[in-house]
C-alpha cells in the first residue's frame, strides 16, 4: 500500500528504496537530489519547466515594457517636441510673410502709415523673433541643418527690420529712396529669410511625420502581442499537462500567471488601438490640413505683397506683377494647386467650411486684383492704391482680408483638433509601462509558486 501511495503522488516508484514517513537509507539523500534535478525524471523536468516559465515571464515583461516605452515616448515627442517645433517653424514663416506684406501695403499709404498697419507689422516682427528663440530653446537647433537656418533668421531679421525702418523714414519725408529701401528689404526677405524659414519648416515637419509614424507603427506591437499570446499558450499547455499528471483541476499559481498575461495583453492591445486611432486622427484631421492650409496662407500673403510692391514700384516694370500671377497660379483653385489641396486635406475636419470659403474669396480677390491692374494701367494709380488699401465690398483689400481670415480660422480649428487628439493618444499609454512590469512579476511568481507546490510532493 505504501508503494502504491508514492506512485499515486509522483507517478514514480519510491525514492532511495524507502517508504513515506521513514528515514532514507544511507546514500538516499544523494540519490534523491539527483532524482530531483535529473531532467530525465518528472521532478527534474518540472524544475526545468519552472526555470523556463519564469524566464519567459520576465522576458515578456521586458519586451512589453520596451514596446510601451517606444510608443509612449514617440507619442510624447509628437505632443511635446516635434509638433510644437513644426508649429514654431510654420509661425515663423507666416509672421515673416505677413510682416513683408504689411510693410509693403502700409508703404502705399504714403507719409505716415495707418496705425493699425504699423502695429501689425511690429507685432509680426516681435512674434517672429520670439518664435525663433522658442524654437532654439525647444531643441530645434539640434536637428541637422536647422541650426544654420535659425542662425540665419536670428542674424538677418534685425537687418530686414532696419531696412524697413529706413524705407519708412524716407517715405515719411517724401524721398524716392524709400521705395528702393523697401524693395531691398523685400528682396532680403524673399531671398534669405523666407528660404531659411521654409527649410526649417520642412525639416521639422519631416521629424513630426517620423515621430507620428513611430507612434502609430504596427510591427512592434504585433510582434509583442504575438509573443504574449505564445507565452499564454505555453502556460495553458503546462496547466493541462500538470492536470493530467497530478489529477488536480486547478494550479492556482499558473492560473494567476495566465490571468496576468491576459490582462497585460488586453491592456496593451487596447492602449495601442486607442492611442493609434487618436494619433491618426490628429494627423488626418489636424496636422495634415493645418500644413496644407498654412502653405496656402503663406502663398496668399506673398501674392498680396507682390500686389502692393507692383503699386509701390510704379515704374512700368511688371516683374512684381509676374510674381503675383505666378503665386496666383500656385494658389489656385484648380488641380495641383494649394487651395484645392487644402480643401481636400480639410475634408471631414473642422476646417472644411473655411477651406471652401477661402476658394470663393480667392476668386473674388483675383477679380478685384484685375480691376486694380486695370485702374493702374489706365493712369488711375490713386484709385488702384485705394482698392488695395480699402475696405469696401468690391475692394481688393476686402477680398484678400476675407481670404486671409478664412485660412487663419481653418488653421486654428484644425490645430485645436490636433492638440486634443494627440494628447488623447499620448494619454492612452499612461500607466501601461509599470503595469506590464507588475504583470510580468506576477507571472513569474505565479509560475514559481505553482510548480514549486508540485515539486514539494517529491521531497
């Protein structure tokens, strides 16, 4: 009966020739130790399985924590670094374009420019300087190529502002040199400042797209989830094998380990799905339409500056008019134009209505500009200037102002969408990294406890 009891417990004959409850004969302890660790015996295999399961649990925790860190850090980079730097670059470009446009338009008034135009120009210059400092402080200069762009902007912005001030002073005195200084300042803006701002924006936007792609990429998450499912299957098979071997329905240690891996897998899958969805929404309905609308806005500002410079020059040279027409063709609407691209990108976003209105007002502005050119070419220069500066229903100034307002409203609306969705995507990973580490420790402890209870029956 004693020998049968041992077989019922271990599935093997008694160890060292003894019976339960009796001391082992001489040499029995050494034989028992070899029996416990020998991989050809059931206890040896259980001990080996215990070590494998503990290592798998810890490896799963390390892989899951690494995966969460990669996605969480990429999402944080999008929200806290890359998107703000991209927005800085975009704002630098816009403020510079608007300053150049405002300076040229204000010059048309002759003598003392309107106070509102003066304040807008000064606000643009201050804002551009602040954005340059902010971009440098945020680490934009660490990107390859961006450091030189920031240095160019910081060094040349005061030069541009100085030339505009000289032009303004000469204009107030009625000196013809004022127009020459204004043209020189505009050339500095177009040839040096705006290209540097454009290069910076391109680099920062590329970094934003790279971080967004990392935060929403599928391969790492898929591999991690597949490994977790594989470990869960190993735990299930181990539990079934122990059930057949020991005739016990439950192994609570393995049950706890299985529950821990299931919870961590579900949490990881849910966080990735929610975070990825929010970040893709932030890109599709936030940063993508904002980028397209910003490009249209900048092109419109540059065209408006050319419209004013044509009247400032007033010497029969139509070079600025040709520049205006080139910007008009790029702006659109029409296939391959900026306004049509902005309307397509904004479809389904908060800026959809603004993009559609911008196309309508762009057409009205083009018609008003044609009237301006007709007035100027017929010798009615003051009337042409009044249309560009005016605020009447049919004035070019009114139509451009409506276009600019539409684009600015669309940018603000979709920027708000980006901020909301991107922060939600970042928040989806909150607490997950320590959570999967704790789950892995629970798995390791559960496996060790569950198998040690079975091993104890062989001692």
